[in-house]
């Protein structure tokens, strides 16, 4: 029982990072119809830049804030590129562009940080023990940040004029342009916000799971799977999806050796299978377009 | 009708030329010539998928690897303990090469059925995940696949009617000739597909899915067929790749190869089967150049770091993707063709 609870606790914390990335996917897709493959790269960059600054003797908080700001600016730029040229760039083209962007970041990180995993010390080395279950302060931090971010974002999208404006663009680019909103400015804003969220998720996850230049692919897949729970548009379901995925993966790691001794290698397989089953179930309801 | 006949004759002539070239090239160039043909096989399928279904597979490398391991494992036998002591374990190599595309196509169908009904590029992420999972499985099940060390050694040569294929020397030339012969067949199948009833349906889907559906075309079914065809071609290429060296290791199939197949299609033009072949030749050549450049110690007076080959390989292809998709989304080769035509008309 203790082991089960322990796995769930770890799963909820790693799942929170997936949830942040998943929310970012949903935010961008809902507002611009673009599936942003570079989402994982934002998370990894957040982690790598924080590690780089911490290694330069910066205080962790300052390093984290600067890293997040840098990634946010990068995100805005990526948004500008991903939207492409009006009338020429299709959603498929946008996906391929962001795919290119993700691998440009991989190349740059490989050049700057090498091909070893990097990490930095968690917020506090001291852990709480509740009935034999170890709870790292880092777990609590990452989970609470995720909850706050998800709530804030939902409120902004549902209750504010900025939120209406962002969502309106995905319904009809032309109608949004008539009231003075361009797809490009919407993309810059939502890519920046998603980059911020993913960077936060990435840098909070780094002390638990070290990042490497190519970690973005796995994070992107997990984040996308989380967003897929909500059909790529629901922030709330992306949040739930992330947590479910995180817990499911930990359970595979913890109990999978009943089936195969190499269960640890199949974390991602668990994510994919869950995604396929849920999407298969969803696709019966959704119309073919 | 005459145009179709001319095109058929030209394609067959080019195919015959490509097969002939396999016996004329410098022996050192034969391996890269084989790689070009294998990449072309994969790219023809992916180009049809991207051009007509508007979907992208980031896991063609996984189907390639799956085809390679299927052919290899069927050839050496399913039981790892039997492999070393029993030379008769397994099925004949040519049969294994034929099973490889069938199995990959079945896997693709299983993944594609739920995903291709949806918008939003679920297929892209699922196929990429498939690639990561396959790599993990190749490493994890090393008792079965040989893992990285010792890898999987295929002692039996691929032989049809006394012709040995793969390895070095004339056998390597034979394999290159077979590969390019198959590329020609795939080209003809691809062109015919685009020009048949199915092709008209596919073009309708490419123009407007809603309109195609309204005209009674089963959009999801056509997309699924393209995806399965693309996976099957990748599986076939993989099956042949297994016999190129007679040795397999998971290192040969990093995630970046799936991306490189996308680069080939993007350069050749989405939906263009001829472009896919030319793109494969161009990108595999560039890959080889970059590899040589990256392993140099110095470039333009700068010392190159040890990770330079990786940085070049990933970075250059990523930049090609971005630039081409932004400015020439129909592909580099179609754009060049348009430019030539315009220049000729201007004269």
C-alpha cells in the first residue's frame, strides 16, 4: 500500500509537468489551430538554461526567473515563424516548421551543453515522510504551480476580453481580422504564454528527471498525449490527462516487472497505449473532418 | 494517353539506367547508392501520405527498423538459443524480406484506424512515440534482438536463383540493382495510384476533405490506405537494408532518421513521387557530405567540437525544414521546375 501511494505521489508530480506542457499544446491549438511540436523544446530549454545559470553560481530563483523569461521571448519568436505566411502556410506546414524549430534547438543545445543529462539541486534537500511515503518539497511545488497555472489560464480564456479574442481567432481567422485581430499577433501571444508554462514545467521537473538535449521528444509526446485527453482544446482535460499519464507511467515502472523485467523501458509505451485507447473512444463521437 | 505512354517509357528508361548504374559505379560509392534507393522507397510512400492525406508520419524510421528486424529475425530464427547452433533455423531470406512489409503494414493499420479519423495530427505524435518505443524495445529485449552488443548478425545471404545480394563486391551491386528496380516499381505504382480512380479521390481529399466526404468519398479509409502503403514501403526498404551489411544494431535507427525522411519529402515536394526520389538522392548525398565535414578537426579555422557531426546532422536538416516550409511549401524541386518553365516561356 505504501509503495502504491509512493508511486502515485511521484506520478502526480511528474504528471504535473506533463500537464503544463499539455495545457500549452491545448492553448496554442485552440487559438491558432497549430500543433506546436517545439513545445517539448521549451520545457527542456527552461531546464537547461536554469542549470547553466545555477552552475554559474546564480541563486536558483534568479536563475529560474531569467530562464523562464528567455524561453518566453524565444516562444514569441517561434510563434512568429510557426504561423508562417498568410495563405501559403497550412496547419501541416506549421507542424513541420515547429518540428524544424525543435530540432534546431536540439542542435544548439548539443553544441552548447553537450550530450550529457543535466540537473540542479531541488528546492530543499529535506523531504517529509507521511506514513512511510516520502514527499519531496519539489513534488509539492510543481503540483501547486500547475494547479495555479491551469486555473489562471482557464479564467483568462473564459472570463476576459483577451481570452475571447484569443479563442475567436481559431473559429474564423477572417472574422477575427475584421475586428482587428491578426492570427500572427494571437500566435505570438499564445506561443509566448505556452513557452512560459512549459519552461516552468521543465525547470521544475529537472531536479526530479535530469534533462538532455534530446529530452524534448519524450516530453512533447507526453504533453501531446495529455492534451489529447481533451481533444487538444480543453485546458481542464489536458490538466487531468497529464496527471493520469504521470501516475500510469509510475505504475508501469513500479509494477510492470510482473510482466517483463524491462518494464522501466516501456514508460512511453504506456503513455501511447493510454492515448490510443482514449482517442479511439473519443473518435467514435467526433465527426470526420 | 500518349502523355501517359511517354511518361511510362521515360520512367522505365530512367529505372533501367539506375539499375545499370549499380554495375558501373565505383565500388566505394555503391553503399551510398543503396542508401539513396532505400530512402527513395520510404520517401515515395511518405510523400503520398503527406501530399494527399495531409497527414504526417514521424515514425517512418520505426517502420524501416521494424522491417529490418522482422526480416533479420525471421531469417536467423525466432529462438535465440537455436540461432547459433542450428543453421537451418528460420525461413529463407527472400521470404523474410517479403514478410517484412506485410508485418509493418499490419502494425500501421492497427495504429492508423483510431488516429486517422481525427484532425490535429494525432498520427504524427503516435508514430513518433512508436519509434521511441521500438528503440526502447530493441535495447530492452536484447536476448531476442541482440541489442547493441553483440547486435544481430545474419549469416545467411539473401539469394534468389543463385544471385547473392548484399555484403561487398558483386553481391552489393546486385542488391543495389534490386533496390533501384524496386524504386522504379514503386514509382510506377505511385504515379498510377495518383492517376486512377483512387487518385482522383485522393486529390479531392487533398483539395477539400469536407467536399470529398460530401461527394461520397470515405476520407478516413483513403487516408488509412495511404498510411498503410507508406508503412509497407518503409518495411520493404528496411527488410532489404538488413541484408546490406548482414548486421543490425538499434544505433542504425535513431529518431533523426524519421525526421530525415520528412526532409526528403519536403524538399522533393509533398505528393510528388518523382520529387521523393530526387529528394532522397539529394538529402542522402548531403548527409554523407555533412558526416565528412563534421568529423574534420577544423572548419574555416575553427576547432570543431566532438559533437559536431550530430550538430550538423540535426541542425542542417532542421533549418532546411523551416526554410523550405516557410518559403517553398510545395517543395524545392517543384519550385525549381516552375522557375525553369517560367524562364523558358519568358525567352
